[in-house]
């Protein structure tokens, strides 16, 4: 005859279960729902502390050029701050096609100008100096200067005299200046790497303003 296995627990087992039960009850309460609720609470707290720690240890940047969130398809094309800047294709002084979208991923100063505009001429040395500065180069900052008044030869002569190295684009038919509603010169649109307008400035720039733009493009105004 097979012998039945005994299920009787030793006094030590009872004491262990009683000790564990008392500890859990003291921490979480007696009900099972309370135990589950407190367990979830602890997991959330631990997870939150971990995220805060990671955030504190992560490197930070002072640039604010990529502040746009969400799909770009949801951002309207327009000329206001927060709009996607209208794309275009123009030719440079070498006759090559250049589009605004070619510079996606870089902060852009889209500058409308012409040589007989005194304010334009006054701001050009500052723009050229800053364009070649270490800060601008490190941040891949570029200037696209759109001339919509003069003949190509006139612009080429001016560029050679002033030793300009940033891209000069020719808007011979004034299509792009019309598209951007240019009524005064110089006018500059500051566009972030995603193609979003961050600021619009009418009038000449100075060195301190350009430095602020790379830190916070919204301060260009």
C-alpha cells in the first residue's frame, strides 16, 4: 500500500510565512488590491527617477534652431514665424542651380539685397566676417544672398571688390522676391535646419545680432 505524503508544515515554515505576511501588510496594507496599487506606484517612481537622472546627465545645447516638433507635413508653407519657408530654385554667379532645400539640415540666413542699397552695403562686411567665423562654421550656418535688381555682371564686380564668399543668387525676374513679399531692403529670413522660419528682420544686421541668432533665432527681431 502506497504511503500518503504528509502535508504538515513545520513550525519554522509557519513562522516564516507569518513574518513575510506581517512585513507586506505593514508596507502595503492587507488587501490584494492595495498591494498591487502600491507595487505599481513604486515602479512608476523608480522609472521616473531613472528618467530624471538620464536627463541630468545628458549633454545640453544652447541652440534653439530645431525647436519644431511633429511632422513637417503639418507645418503650413508661409512667411510667418513658425511657417515652412517656401522653396525655390535660383542660379548662382557660376550659373548653377541652387535651391533652398539644398541647405536642409543647416541654419540659413536668407538675405534679400542689391549693391545700390546703402543699408545692404553697410551690413555686408559684418555678414562676410561672421560667415567665416568659427562659430558660424561649427554650426554649419550659411547665408543665401538673393539679388533681385541688378544685372549679373554688376553683381559679379561688386562681389569681387568686396571679396564675398557666401553664396549669391540671382533673381532676375524677381519671382522669389515677389514670393517672399520683399518691399524693403535688406530683408532677412532666419530659417532653421528643418526649413522653418524662426525670425524675420527688416534692416541691416550687426555682429552681436548674428551671434544671438545662433543662440536663439527668435531673438533676431
